[in-house]
């Protein structure tokens, strides 16, 4: 007997014994038996199912299994239990899904919070870095402001001293002019009295002696005043006989005057005229003025390049004095400080102990162009015939070629000399020129100083005569 038969037999033998019927046929073999048949169940609860033997029941079990009430009742109970458990599990699953969604939502909120915290931390770090940089910039700005204030105070002192000297000289000139006028008036009066035929000054010895004493006192006073005037003019300006055109160079740095110049130009015309007078490494006086260009300038070209380069708008330069007026003031300034001598009216020559220093030949090209456009003849300005080149002094003092542009600022940085900001301002560039020149002057202390100065001497080749205005 196989497993299925055992199962059927066990199911059949378990429980109450089925009723036995005498007049029925077998449900498998359809044989009508007069003997007792085994009853398995009732089909649909009314018609019984009977078998003649256990073999017929086992044979029909595969078909009868689904219909047998004995077999379906436990299955229905199991199905109901399973359905109930499935419903419970579905409810539990729904709860789990809801909880999982809430958990995912909370996890997303946590990730967003973490991202916000990370970004806030990065922002805090950036703000800390910005704060450190700002503090460093503030420190640098304060130091620069202090330096600028010190320099400003020095400039103010120099300007005040210069103005005080000019005022004193003006008063002295006024006094001398008044004294000279009085002396001339007295001389003319005495001459008229002596030439007058109405009176005989020497008619009597007493009158002659008194008149002679009076005249001698007048001439003595006149001679003393003229000597004072000569002494004052000697102190104010060197003797013109000491200025010679043949002497084209100074022989040393000590006790010599150097005029340091670095122009700024628009279309090859000077628009800023700065000059510094230095002697023995000390700044004695400063000249600074702006000029109005003679040629018309297109505003679009000026605003495209020169405005950013120079730092001033075009209207600023158009309101300034002409170059001719500024250059005349510069010559008068040099004459006042004994740097130039006016050999004839309107003709200025450089003093024998004075030299002009500039960087390269470009500045003197601007000067020649401006002089030519303003009709100032080279014969009137022999003072611009020679100059000293800073690049040549650098080559002989340092032993290498000058650095790249901005040249003077890179020279100062290379030798750890003072560096002046604002590289596109004429007065600042001239001050930078002074610092570099003073550093080279300190380096050139050997016996070959005179030869080095002669090697740095340059002649203004483009210094040509221009027609004078009638």
C-alpha cells in the first residue's frame, strides 16, 4: 500500500464508521453488489459515495478528493484561518509601510539638516577667512595711511618753507627796489643842482666844504646800498661768469644740485610737469604743475586709455595753464633756487654745479615736442641740451640691465629701496626717481664716480630750434 492509500485508509478509518448500504453499486467499478459496501461520504450532502473495496476507493481518490466532504472541511477551515491571517498580515504590512514612509521622510529631513549644517559650517569658515583677510587689509591700509600722512607732513613743511623763502625774498626785493629808487632820485637831484647856473656851490670855502661833505655822504650811502644789493644778488644767484656752455657735466655727487624730472604726457605732449631739487641726498624743493595740451584730443580716445592711465578726466587738464606758462614758471623757480641763470632776457642756462636727471630719453622727447608746439626756441633754452640717464647709472652701478616696466619701481624693489605707489602720477614717479637715484648715488662712492657720471651724460639730439612768436 502506497502513501496515498495509507492516507485514505487513515482518513477512512478515523472518525465514525460510515453507514453500510446493501443495494448500491460501487462508485468506481459500477458493479452491483449484494454484499455490504463501504460508504465514504455524501455527495453534495445527499447522495452517498460507496466503494466495494479499498482498491476501488484508492483508484477513485484522485477524482473524489476534491469532492469529498471529509477532505474539504479541514481545507475550508485552513483557508479561513489563512485568509484571516492574511488580512492581519496585510494590516500589519500597511502599518509597516506607513512606518517605513515616515522613517524615510525623517531620514530625508535628517539628510537636509545635515546638508544645511555642512553649508553653514562652510559659510562660517569662509566668513572667518574673509574676516582675517579684512583685518590684514585694514592693518596694511592703516600702515599705508600713516606713511602717507608722514609724507604729506613732510611735503607741507617743504611747501611752507618754500613759500616763506619766496615771501622773504619778495619783501627784500621790494625794499631794495625802493632804496634804489631813492638813490637814483637823490643822484638826479644832485646832478640837477650841480648843473644849475643859478648857484655856485663853490663860491666860498665854507659853502664849498659843506656842500662837498654833503655830496660825499650821499655818494657813500649810495655806494653802500649798491654793495648790499650786489651781496644779496650774489647770495641769491651764482655769478653768471661761472656758467659756461662748454662745461656739460658735473664731476661728482657731493655738493652738486640735481633736478629730477619725470613727465606725464598725452599724445606726446606734456600734461604734468614735476621736478625735485636734490642736493647731497636731501630734497631741497619741489615744483609741480599740470599743463593744458595744445592739440585737440578726442574724448573717446582719452576716456579709453588716458583716463585710466593718468587718473584725471579731460576737463581737468583743459582747465590748467598752458605748457608755455608752466615751463616759464619752472625756469623762474630754477633761477630762484640758483639752479639756472638768465644770461639774457628770456634765455635760461643751467648752472655749472647743476644737472638734470631723467629715466631714458622719452621724457626729453615729450619736452622737445611740447616746446616745438608752443613755439619756444632751443636758443632760448640751452638748459635742456644735456641730461643724465638713470638707466646708464644703473648699468654702471649694479652691473646688469635695467628691469622691465614699470622700471623705476622694479629697480627699487630689486635693491630694497623705498617704493612709491601710484605708478601713473608724475610727481609720484619723480619721487620714485629720487629714491632710485639716491640709492645709486650711495653705491657710487669709488674713485670712478666721475667717469660713471660722464658715461651717463646724454645729449638732447632732438633739441632743435623752433620759430619764435613775433
